[in-house]
C-alpha cells in the first residue's frame, strides 16, 4: 500500500471483519452533565485482545501473500500491538515473533503468551527495540509489522472511526490518543473523508509529547523514552510514513498532565463502568483539563484499550 | 398487575424503552477457553444508573396513573434500586423518597442524590427498612415501589432476558444473581416463554442464601442480615408475590463462596474490561466454582450492576 485513503480503510474493514468485534459506543448522563456536551465513547477496550490494535494487526497479517505469510511476522511493541499481532498470526496459522521492552506490564506479556507469540525481551528504548526486531527478521525472513509506521496497520486502525461515524451522527470533534500516531493517522483520514467538517484532535501525555512537538515543528522530533503512566503512549518518535498524513489531516494535537490522566481514568471506570488503561484515558483528560471545550458539542472519544495490571491502581495508596 | 407473563414483560419493554439503554452482550475468548463453553454476558452494569434496576423502576413509575404519581414514590433499597427509582421519578417529574440502610456504599448514596432523591437513613435490617418506608408512605401518600416484591418491577427486570434472547440464540442456560428475587422472577418468566428448553438458574452468595433455602423448603425462609461482600444481595427474605412464580419457573438456585465471588469479579474486570460490582460476579462465580458446568454449553450471564467504591478493591491489600 503506497497511500492511505478511505477506500483502503474500507477494504481493511472487509478484510478484518470476521476477526474483530463491532465495539459498542457508550454514553454517560453523569459525564455529559459535567462537561455540558454529549460524549460518545468508542470502546476499543472491549475489542478482541482488549485494544484497537487488533484492527491494524489483522489487516496487516491478512494482507500478506501466502509466500510472505509462510515466514511469519515480527514486531516490537509495549504490549497491545504485540498481543494483537500474536492473535492475528495465530488466526492465520503463522508464527509471530514479538520483541517487548523489559518494562512492559505483566498483563500485556501474558496476553502475548496466551496467543502463542514468541517473545524476545529488550531494553526499553526505540533503538534496542528496532535492532532486536531487525535481527529476528533477518534470521527468520519474517515480515516486520511496525506498531504504527505501516499504512496497512494505520488503515486497520481507521476502521474504528468508520464504525463510530456510522453509528453516531453529527460529531463536532473526535479525540484520539496518540502514541506513535497510527491510530490518529487512520482516524483522521477516515473522519475527514466521511465528515469533512469534523475536527480530529490528537491527545498525548505532556511527558510523551513527541508527536505534538513534531506537529508544531513540521518535522519528526525524537524525545527520550517518556516516563508517563500511559504505557501505551511511551513512543520516542512518530513514523516517516504516517507523519505527512498526520500533518495534512489532523487539526491539532494537545497534551494532558499525569494527574488528569488518572482522574479521567477513574471517572470513566466509575461512570461508564468499564476498565480502561491509562493510555485510553488521555482523550477524556483533554476535556477535564480544558484543552478541548466540551460545552454544547458532540464529541467522539476513542477509548483505545483496557489491558492493565489490576493488582495496583494509581489512585489506591499502596 | 395481578400476574406476570410474557405479555406484561413485552408491555413493560415498550413502556421503558425511551428511558433505558439496549445494553451490549459481551464475550471473551479467554473466559470461553477457561470454561470450555461459550459465555454471553448481558451487561446491565452498562445500563443507565449502572444497574438493571432502571428497568423495573421505570416500569413501575411510568405505570402509575397521574393521580398516583402526583404523590410521588417511596422505596427502601441498598442502593441500585434506589438510584434507579430516583432517576425514573425525576424523568416523570415526581418526588422519590428513598430509605437506605446506613451501610450502603457511598457511591450508591451519591447516585441517589445525583438524581434528586430524598434520602432517609435507617438501620440495616429489613424490619427497619420496611417501617421507615411505610412511615413515609403514610405521611406523603407516596406509592411504595418495593425493590423486588412488585410484579411491575419484576416485569421490567425481565426485559433484560428478552434482549439477551433476541440477540443470542440457542442458549442452554441463563445464570441470574439473586438478591430478593425480582430479576430472577422476571428472567425465568421471559426465558421460559421465549425458549421453553432453557434452564434458568439463580445464584446467591452462600452467606445470603435465603432464596435458595426457600426454594428447597417450598416456603419463604427468613435469615439474619447477611454479611456477604455482594451488597446488592443482602436480603433477608424473598417476597410473597414473586416467590410462587420463582418456584414454578426457576430450575435451580445455587450458592457461591465469598472467595469465588472476588476471583470471578477480578476475572471479569481483567478479561472483559468492564467494572462490575460484587453482586454481579456471582453468576460467573457459579461456573468457576463448578456449581454450573460450562463445558460445551452456551450460557447467558446477567451482569447486574457496576456501582461500587473504587477507593478500595477486594483483591488489593490496604
């Protein structure tokens, strides 16, 4: 795939439909009252393997030719893409090699194992991850499926926005958590094609603002490994394939504090009665923190995932 | 209403449809693998006000004549029925008087307040609750809407099973948490009318097994106030109106341990990525504890609610 457009996202949707869930869009009278608008939460925490990543991973794996697929796939990931790729490979009956950072949450490591992925641990930084991934690919002939800088992956991720817009009409804004930017890229392309007036706004932790910095600078900026609680958003730098699309299609990228991520996460657990991981909470945190006005607007929020260790909770003193 | 049948439940469904959500049915590949069957979770924790109780409360409130409604409604409840009745009354523009036990969870007290209910606290036992409720009714002329021994309420609760059976075909069993028995009563009547071969099994905590005892004895048995973690199921005795229907329509009532309730609750949080309260976990606990075999069967489980204090969790040592 050399470009990303609605047709590619529609094709991805048809390809992956047997392997993913049509996730519900939830609302909360209580949260609507707090913000004075209407909030529509697209619950990708309820997706298979607990995250939107199943969409992109399935599209990448089922796009391979049989000859390519025979050598398996390989990726590096902090967790959700890893589990999603392992599951997709298992569904196709091929091998998934997964390079994971040593600080990945235990629940995410277990998820990869439960889907039969072959795990290689590495240091928690981008260079180590990419080196380990390249080494496995060279040894096995496996196809690298990058967690975000891959247009097949981004096309798959864009299918969540398609479903959201097919179910909920007249949205003013879509808020999208940003790690490397794959979901943001697919979401923006889908949304702008289906509803040109919609604003697509990415949300990053202040501590992991590489894509926000890049967006303002007009060039890809790399940052040291971020320490944010939002483990799914700890990327160093956005991708060269997706960044031009983000620049062209996204309206803004805002950042939120660690404190607001935790408050937002707890509010979603309490009022929507669902478990979301910290990375998924940044979208609602942007409203809580006043970065995106909610009053009088219809806002879609993509809740990206729900995989986390429940032995400790950020608001419970240990 | 002098009897409960599918027609009454269908009528309730039409009456309450504008005021409740069609809740999703969720599945988990991981939980299916553990039990060897297919589990279909009807997510009433995602219902408005966070529990199935909105169904019965809306049916009762919108069944009143204008003359009755003018005096308001009154009930006693450990929490979810209270919030649901307060919300239903607010929607109809009438007063809801709520008698709550002093040990009700703070989150449930806040829910009642957020819907404009007038709260009266009382001692946490059935006699005190009923006395306070009767006193308010005598003073105000409000209609008593009993939390479970009311056929309008039971008809509303039965609509969850109707939705489950319309969405998921060929269920072998429906597992239903049992407090006073209103949900069980409505579920059994709906399920047996729609799918006569289905088994309807109630699940109670071992520590709150009043309905299980009554079911075996063939007469209503009262127990001291139970100490189970499942605060929504702390009833002393089932109701005289609903008990004959339960005897006639329910196949069995099984009990589960406190330990298995907590393990089941955590598994649902981790694998389904939703927040359920302890009371809702008893249905899956029955499978975990081997009280209801899961292998090779298609089992519907009603997850009754998701309201709980998130400051402490039963599996996190404080």
